[in-house]
C-alpha cells in the first residue's frame, strides 16, 4: 500500500496517516521528495481500512501495490536514486558514469597502467576482478587478496573508486574496508546469504542480473540488500542466456525503460560480458546510452591478446578512449533531446 500526501500537509496530518497505517500492523516508510511525500507500507496491509485512510486530512490518494518488492519500487520512491562515489562522481543523475578496467587484476603494472588510461579518458571508477568465478575449475581464478591490494594501489595512483566482485560472505568485512562499490555477480544474484550480508554494510552494492533472471527476480535481489538497511543499490544488465550462440549472451536493452518504470534504482549496462566480442562493445554501449542507461561497465586491457581472462571482449585503452568520448557526447545530446 502507498499513501500519497497532498502538496501542503501538516506534521500532525502526516503523523495521523502514519499512525493509522501502523494500527493495521505494518511498518511505514516515509519518502519525502522535492514535490511529493509518500508513505509506503512494509508488511501485510490487508488489515488497513483503505477508505478510512483516504479520507484523512492531508491524504491525496491511496494505492494498493501488488509487486512483492517495496523499497526498490518506484511507487514507494518516485524520485531517481543517485549513488555517490568517493571521488565526487555518481551513478545516476545527469552525468554518465563509465566504469572501466580489466576483467581481472593480473599485476601491479597492468592494473595501475589501465587505471591511469581510463581515468584520462573520463572514467568515473575502476573495475577489476580480484576473485573470479569461472565455469572451469582450471581457469584463472583471480589473485584474491593480492588483487584487492593492487586495486588499492591503483586507486592511490589515480583517485578512481574501486568496483570489484565479492564471492563469499567471509569477505564482507574486508570489502567494506577496501572496496568502494561491491559487485554481486550474475552467478550470485540469488545467493541470499550474500545479499543479506552486503545489505548490513554501507558501501554501494552493484547487482548483476542473473543469466536467466526475470526483472522481478532481479529486483527482489535488490530488495534483499535494501531490506538489510543498505539502500545504495545499482542494477547492472550483463546479458541473458537465450538460444542465440553467436554472442556470449543476449543484451536486453529493453530492461532500461522497463526498469525506469518499475524502480528508482540506477541502471548500468555491461556490453563486454553481454557480447563476448570487443567489436560489439561500441554499438551496444552507444545503444545503451541512447536508451537511457545511467552508466556503463566496460572491460579495458592493455594487452587483450594475452589477458588471463576475457581478452576477446576487452578494448585496448586507445580504443576505449575513442568510445568514451563518443558516449559522453551522445549522453549530452540525449539530455538536450529530453529537455
């Protein structure tokens, strides 16, 4: 249930509406926007007298909400959420956030060199995998704690916030201390113990869509994190599994307008993992910006031919530089069209 207050209401009227809802056995979320104040019911609202509630002074209207996700629901939070990063940049809002870096951290020279290159090209944050979930147990699994240390060195050299994937609840405390944005990968999108754990800390959490996940399942994963108290959640589309085998996955750009309707959370697109082919990153990244994405996650490697992980989908720094310039120009143009 959602209660929308009138534009001009008194504190007493707000208190009366909240009290009436709580009498029905629910917890009440109060969302105060620039123009609208919304009361959202957490829990079973069937015992609330909707007619009585709608007649209270200061109440504009009352709506029943059928979706199981509440905190992530735009009906409860009509204004877009903006996630602030440690370097003054943000994900969401009026500026495109391009997060770039290698699939995996391989050496100090590699990660620091790539970090310096992507920063010069306008990247908002550095991505790099320290712990790597791989289909084959014989594939490179990442450098683990040493990879986190090297990411920190790259941050010290460039000032770029770190985005990296967490694999285990055992690492939550370390990630909270050392990482700026904690990534929950596609394979762990429904690892509910992990979602609960990262929900109990304060760092932003980026949730990649599972390979066969519906929009609702994806949003329910976000709800797990937000229910733990951490509302700094970013959604990342990285392609879904379909019958098509030419590309690594199938990038679902329709998710951008759909999620914009369903949720207030920022949406970024990963065209690198979606396609598995470096030459497809450019057109799909441009398509994502044109469709309204808040940001992009792009793999950049100084030597893709010898990368230990996902070289075929990685861009060289000079190629990324050209793409980044195009993306920022397109984003600025789309903002003028919208206005």
